[in-house]
């Protein structure tokens, strides 16, 4: 009888130990599961926050495409100093030629021509107030009362320009000549005579405009121009 009681006691002790160990494992498992769930929630929250920050950053810093410009009057590509009247022709001292096309001259309109162009766009299909005229030296030469001209004389119309006392820039394109760009500067002495449509110059044989001219990828450095007001 005592032996049976001892076995029962031992069995109960072992059973108690098993139960305790099981409860401990269960508690540890529950704790780890809770931590895992909490960690997932934290990571999920961090992902949401990161996505929100990224969205805000993109909306704040990604460039917004401008609305299409329908009229050159609101196009900042065309800017000129309205106090200057640079009407006339500008001839290069040095020959500028690429292929069969040689630069004849630069043509600039009056201050009013520029203002009208910037307001209404190109109203004359064959002319803009700032253009580079070329001549095809292989084309037929035509004699007129105003001089000799080449039958094929393409004009590169302005697509962008900036004309100030500090700098003159030009960009244009012609299907024969190609892309033309220019960056230069007028002399201070010349500009002093070209203010407010009160030009006292009819001609200036000195270099009054100097700059770099690029024609269809080829750049001519320090091209110098003289001035003629025209007839």
C-alpha cells in the first residue's frame, strides 16, 4: 500500500513538472508570437509612413510640366531691351561658311517690330525681327538695283533670343542650313548710339558685335560684325 502511494506521488510530481514546463513553453510561445505581431505592425507602420513621405517628396520636388505655349507673347524665350533700337544689318568681318552656305548678314528689325513679334508671333512668313541670312554660293547670282543676290538665300528665323546691354543670344533653325545659335555682346560705345529709336549711326565699320556662332554643330569663335543701317 505504501509502495502504491509512493508511485502515485511520484507520478503526480512528474505530471506537475510536465504541466509547469508546458505552461512555460506556452507562455514563451505566446510572448514570441506577440513580439512578432508587434514587430510586423511596426514594420507595416514604417512602410506606410515611408510611402507617405515618398509621395509627399515626389509631389513637392518632381517638376511639373508647363502648359503648352500657344502664343509667343507669353513665351519667355523672346526677351529684348525695349530701350534699344538695333535696326539694321550686321556683316561679319571674317567669312563664315559651312558647306555651300555662307553667312550673308544678321538682320534686326526696329523696337516696334520686336514688340509686335513678341505679342502676335510671326505674322510675316518670310521674316522675323532677328534672323541670320545665308546664301547658297552654288545657286544662281541675280543682279538688282540694290546689288547682287543669290537665288537661294535661306533665312534662319529666331526661335529664341535674348537681347540686353550685357549679352545677345539667338537660336533658330532652317531645313537647309540646320540649327544656328549665337552668343555675343555689343560694344558699349555702339549701344550708346542706339537708345530709344534715336540712332545717329548709319554705318560703323568697327567691330561693334563679337560672339561665337554655331552652325549645324560647327562653332566659329569670336566672329566680329560691323553695322549698316540700310537704305
